[in-house]
């Protein structure tokens, strides 16, 4: 299936009532809670709008940090010896069931990484908390690295993501 031309933009007065990815926690968050998080400035939400106006997918970003000691040795040696490292947390990523299999998940992930890279605030990596092994496979496919003690928590150095994108 070919991917339609989506417009990815900040959540505003979009109609969220028809969105359903089939995961109750994500559907409930998007329909009931995301606007409160945005208003309170604890997360920013971006939506992929399909031709015709339907929301095809969304993701959220928030500031976070990770303890330097939790990173693999190869990553630690490249960083200053601060106790923690600033990262961007992708708190949620979901694609509406009508748009699965189109590559939209990867498109949303790349859009989020580019926004992190273009941000005027420093962040070493993007951090995600995968909901299950299927999500872990998705993130690993895109270059994310699992934490040794928390295999469902993954990160991707933003510089590494940019190198991969520029090599394509």
C-alpha cells in the first residue's frame, strides 16, 4: 500500500473523535488527555493529517533525562561526565487502524527525530518506552538501543539518527 501525502502539524482544533489505533490506553489518551498535557506544557503533540482531514497518527514529545551511568559504555565515553543527560521522550506514538501498513509509523518517528535535531534546546537522544516486544522490534529496526536493565526502554542518539538519514 502506498503512503498518502500526510501533513504533520501540531495538534490544534483537530477532530480526534474518529481516531482508533486499537490500543485502549493510546486511544483514551489521545481522545481524553493529550489536550490537557499540551495545555499544561508537559508534552507537545503532533498529528499526521491525511487527505480529507482524518487524523492518521500522532506522537508526543516531552523533555526528560537519563542517568549517565545507565548508558552503555560506548555511549558514556562520548559524553561529558554530568550525572544525567538531557533527552527528548517520545511518550506516545500511534497510527490509526485504517492507516496501518503504510509506513506512517516510521514517517512519524523520522519527523519527531528531525524536530528534535532542529530544536534550539540541546538533547542527546530520543528516549522511548516500548509497550511490548512488537514495539521494541519497530524501534530497533530504526536504530534504537535497549537499556541493559530495562529492555522495553530504548534510546537513539540524535546525531546517529541524523547520520543515518543523511546517508539515505
